[in-house]
C-alpha cells in the first residue's frame, strides 16, 4: 500500500495535521499505538495561545472550543503570598484561552471519525526506513500481524518516546537536553476555580499553580521532586501545601473532590533538524518543554501550521519552498519557546541547593516583573505566543 503522507501518532499534532490535509484532499493515514479512549483521556495541557485557537477554528474543528473555552485576560503572579494581576489584554490586547488538551483531541478525532478517515488505532509503528529513497517505508503491527506501508512523506508526530526521531542516524541529529531536579504533582479537582485567571505562585516552599478546565473543574499543581512518591500525598496534605504556597489574606482556595493525581518530571529537550529526508518531526517528537510556560501543545500546533502549509503547497502547487524551510523555521521558533519555558521555570521554582544570594535575586526578578510595565509587556508577549510563520490555505 502507498499513500502520499503517513502520520505516526494521533495526539494533537498528528490528528490536526491529518484533518487539515484531508480538508485539502491530500490522502493520509494515521497510525496510532494506543486506543482512541487512551489518547482522548490523556490529561495534559490546558492553556492555548490565540494562534493555536485560530488554527483549530480555521480548520473547522473549533466550534465546541469557542462555546466552552474560558478566556483569560492575563495571569496572577504570587510572590510569597502576595498576589499581583498582570493584565495581558490591557498591556498588549491579547489574552490566553483555557480548553483542555483532552477536549482538543476529542474534537479532532471525532471530526476524523465522522469523515471516515483512516486512523488505525492500536497499531504501533515499528520501523521507518528508506528516508532518503524515492519512497519511505513504515512498518507497524496490527492485530498481531506486521504490516508495511510506503509514503512520499512520513510525519513523526509520535511524541518524545516514539520511534520516528530514533530512526534518524545519530550523526544526522543534534540533540539538546536539560533535566531539572523537579517535578509537578498535579491534581484534578471537582471545584469551581478560585480565581478567574491562572495563578503562578512562587513561595519559599516551592512553586504552585492554580489553573482550570471549566467553571466546575480546577487543575492545581505543586512543585515536587522529579521522582515524588504519590502515596505520600494524602488529599489533606495536598490542600495544606497548596494553601501554604498560594494563599493570601481575603482569598480562599476552593476545595473539592480530587479525582486524579499525577507526577510529571520537568525536562527541556529539542533536536535539530526536524527533517531527515522524507520524514518530518512535529510536536513532542522534536521538543519537550517544562510545563511552566504552557508551551508544549502550542509549539506542536505552530509546527503543524507550517508543515501543513508546506505539504499543501507541495501537493497542490508543485512548490516545495515552504516544506524545504519547515525544519529551519520550526527549530528557530522552538528555541525561543524553549528559552521562555526555561526562564519561567527558573523564575518560579525553588531549586535545591541554591544559596541565599541567588534565592534573593530570583525573587527580585519576580518583584521587578510585577512592578515594571515594560517587563510585563515582554512577559505578556512571550506568554501569549510568537506568531506562526505560515498558515495552511483552507
Ligand atoms: P503526544 O500528545 O505525546 O502524542 C504522540 C502520540 O504518538 C503515539 N505514539 C505512537 N503511535 C504509533 N506508533 C508508535 N510507535 C508510537 N509511539 C507513540 C502516542 O501514543 C501518542 O498518542 O504528542 P503531540 O501530539 O506532539 O502533542 C504534544 C502535547 O501533548 C504536549 O506538548 C502538551 O501536553 C504539553 N503540555 C502543555 N502544553 C501546552 O501548550 N499548554 C499547557 O498548558 C500544557 N500543560 C503539558 C501541560 C504537558 C503535561 N504533561 C503531563 C507532560 C501539563 C502537563 C502536566
Ligand atoms: C494547565 O492548565 O494544565 C496548565 C496551565 C498552565 C501551565 C501548565 C499547565 O503553565
């Protein structure tokens, strides 16, 4: 079997690309290792940049998002129990949108399903070969049987652990990585959000974040160790720690039933380039950021905007100029996103072993931010996201 484009992974990157290409009549097959329920149930991102929202809307999968999303004008910065609102809308005329990644994925997978698109679930890709030949070859397992498919292009949208990036020879790939001695303990809570925007709280005991998924569901995080043992965190201990790190006088953190707890170790990673012959990498397959900047899903959609524009131009106009520049554009944008995520992580967290001078300077960075309008404009621009270099013609 041969198709123009094989997409590995049906996460947000792979599913959105499949849908956009389909809209322009470009045949593609999506191979996904896990079940649809598993992919839809993964609780991850919550904050979307306006460009990511616009891409969903332009692609025709943004109706429910527009109805159910929550618009945030800015963020609250907490510094040792003092809250300061930074109003992005007032500063630069643009805010951020809260809509769960699981809802994003559900909306796109439902659209693909309704259109009868070829998304093969529970079909883990095993190998990608012949990247530099006239056709790339992909093997995968379906119902216990190994199958093969060839393609003009393969898109590795298979996340950090997937096989696509690993199929690139080591001497053709440069990787950059930082692991932090930190994790995030996340809880999903049946309680109304205690603020109308996210609260990023720096405290001597560590960072804490209040976010949300809907008017009834809050999402909260606590800085913890990268290998934190969840068994040591009773619900009561979680609430007490959240109160300690983000409480302030005259403000109450709403409590409710905790219905999920998880730990995410913090990591920064990116590779250069994001193309090897007929294979392109997109999203977490090429870059991971610590969640402090809320950039993972947004960077993935920035990649998909340029890659889909390039593939559409290639197949409909016989012009490969955007496709040829994809890797350079995507890596360059991603490095700036990495910088923001790393600097935001450094600003808010308490790092083990930091001396008193460095701790005080760290706090002074946040104090400068909440006092200085120029610093706030810069922060707002970075939070709300860089432009997308190309948009698909839809
Ligand atoms: P995904 O979502 O990892 O999807 C990859 C898909 O590939 C499949 N796969 C394979 N398929 C076939 N064959 C194989 N051999 C395969 N191996 C893997 C996987 O099953 C999976 O379905 O990558 P994608 O699509 O690039 O999407 C990236 C985003 O998921 C990620 O960047 C964000 O969730 C990051 N993130 C956030 N991003 C934001 O923009 N805003 C946020 O507020 C935000 N908060 C977060 C986050 C990530 C978090 N965690 C848990 C990592 C908060 C957290 C806690
Ligand atoms: C979330 O809502 O899950 C969220 C919000 C902001 C972040 C990371 C995660 O920086």
